[in-house]
C-alpha cells in the first residue's frame, strides 16, 4: 500500500502511514462534485455573487410592496447555495436542478395565465356581440338601456362606448396571445439552458443546449422587467420599482455571465 502524502510504500495495508503519520486516504479533502470547468467558473464568478444579491433585493422589495412569489424565492435560495458550494469547488447539481424546476414551474403557470387571458377576451367579445346564451350579460344593452337615460348620452357617444368596450375584448385576446408566444419562445429556451447546465454538472460532461438562442431572451425579459419598473413608478409603488429594477439588473448580469462562460468562442 502506498501513502498518498509522502509516497511511502509497504506491502500490507495501514490506516496511518508509519513514516509521516497521516491517514492513508484523502477523505478529508474537498470533493469536486462538478468537475466541468466552465460551469465551475460560471458559478465562482463574482458576477454570480452580484446576481444572488440582486435576486435577494428583488424578493425583499417584492415582500415590502405586499407581494410574494414562492418560486422566485426558491430560485434565490438555491442560487445562494450553488454559489456557496462553488466557492469551495463543491457544486451540487441538485441545487441547479431546483432552479431549473422553478423556472419550468413559472413557464407552466405563465402558459395557464396566458390561456386564461385569451379565454377572458373571447368571453368578453361574445358578451358584446349579445349572443343568446350570454344575453343576460350584454354590456351594450346595459349601456344603452340603463346608463344612457341616466346620463343623457347621445346615440353617437353610446356607439363609441360600445365600440371601445368591444375593442377591449380584442386587446385581451391579443395580450394573451403575445404572452403565450413570449413564454413558449423565450422562457422555454431559458429552462432548456438551465436544465442542460445541471445535466452537464451531473454527468461531468459539458453539453449546453441553446445558449445562443437563450441569451437574447434573457435581455428581452430584462427589458420587460424595466417596463414593469416604470409602470410601478407611475402607480406610485417605490418598492415595486426597486423590485423589478433589481430583477432586470440580475437578468442583464446573467446574460453577461452566459456570454462569458457558456458561449462557444
């Protein structure tokens, strides 16, 4: 048996080296669970640390504004765990898997929400058309018969109000379709990339999926967060502005990290 510390060798096994006195194994040394160099450099980068801080700030501001998103909180917690392990060269792929699963859960929820918006727009448009099975909810009749005499509106104004109300249904349908397209085209690519990262960490072989396709969508989602931040300002929500701003900054830095470590040069 050969000592791993001083290379002393003798035929029989020993727990401690007779020469240097150290254990015959290196079990006390840190084990690199994630041997892939690019994943490790991605996680150990100081920018990843900044992303964790921004996510924490975003979640905190969301709570202060009266909101709560369990999935975003989960992503934040496991981002910190991933970073902490990476600094010790010990990256547990299961932590990245939880982040991947949380992104996929958001993807599913957003799809359901988009379909709900589309169906709401369709139902609203049918109400405006005054179909028999929805006649009790005919908004045009309500405006004309109930509100018209009360506020003395002319026929032209009533027609205009009805047209605007009808247009709102079309807007809801269009909004839902846009949400569905963005979610399927963008968030699905982000999930595919994160999933390939944890799969690569698990297998010890780098096989990243759709890096070049996912990176532009990270910027697009950052822009959407910036728009949401501006909207929060107009609504007078300071914490909403800070929350969305922090998430936008985190996404922009993630894009830089992906370009720096995961894109093929």
